């Protein structure tokens, strides 16, 4: 069965406590993937990684048009 983890700091990871849940196909009602079940520790790690990326990455120096392109993938 496929596993879908959290993407934190650019890497797919398990939940900190290893918990998962089954994602069920609504048509077949069969499980098709296991998904990392995040908790507070995972949220804290994600927020810390985002804060570091914002503080040390290009975002603070980027103008609005460049930031918008990064978020939308639009060339304009």
C-alpha cells in the first residue's frame, strides 16, 4: 500500500510518533494508501522549518511579483 508522509523542510517524513491512518477510496470503499497522522510535534517541526526558510531564504528580499510567481507557478 502506498505511504504518504508529511513534507517538512523538503523531505517526506513519518509522523513523529509513527501514527498513520488509511485513506479510503470513496468509490470502492477500499483503503489505497496509508497517510502520516500528524500531531503537535509535527506541526511544531513544520512551523520551525517554514520560519527558518522565510528568515534565511529569498522570501524577505523578494518583491511581490516574484513571490506570486513562486506560489502560483505562473510565468507572469
